[in-house]
C-alpha cells in the first residue's frame, strides 16, 4: 500500500503528463492592430510532436520585430522555444500548467519574460501574455489576437 505522500507524488506526476495535441487550439493565423502597428502570430497544426510558429510586428509599413517559435514535446515535458530576431540558441519555457484552453510556460531563470501564457477565449480570440516576477523593469504585456481573415 502506498503512503499518502507517495500517492500524492504519483498523482502530481500523472497530472503533469501533458500532451502536445492538447495545445492544438493555438493553431491558426492571429493578428492585432493598434494604430499603424500590426502584430501577427502564426501557428501550424501539431505534427511530429511540434507546433511551429512565427511572430511579426510591422509599424508604419516597416518591420519592427520578428521571432521564430516552436512548441515541442521532449522526454521531460513540453517546451515553448522562442528565437526573437532569430537568436540562436532559443530560450526554453517549460509547460507547467495546462487547462482546457490555457497554457502556462515558465523559465524562472530567464530575465524577462519568466512566464508566457496563452489562452483561447470564449469569443474565439487568442490572448498571449508575457510576465515576470515583478522585480524587473519590464511590465507584463498582453496581446489580444483575432483570427486573421482567410
């Protein structure tokens, strides 16, 4: 018979067994427009244990920022890997919480962000949020994307 603490460890371990397929709600082409700035984020469907993404910000018809993204299944978990401005190597954020339509990725050793949160909203939009631990100069940012017209 299992002791209560051993049983709790097994239960927590089972709960942390995320499946990358459970992130398929992120798939699609998303956009946010504010004034003359447009931010896009595109995510492929799940295939080969990955989702591949890219983000682009255009301001005043000029490129202001871009990044390559991927979410991948590894033996020790699922990771969001960001390559802002194609930097290599990328920065890993481990999936630490997954609910029906919300995913939280963390890398507490990173300067900013420490946490990246994606949420699919009831109206079909997608929210991405970056945040730290409150000690850094950067403030949390939230991006409310709408599905791009097909």
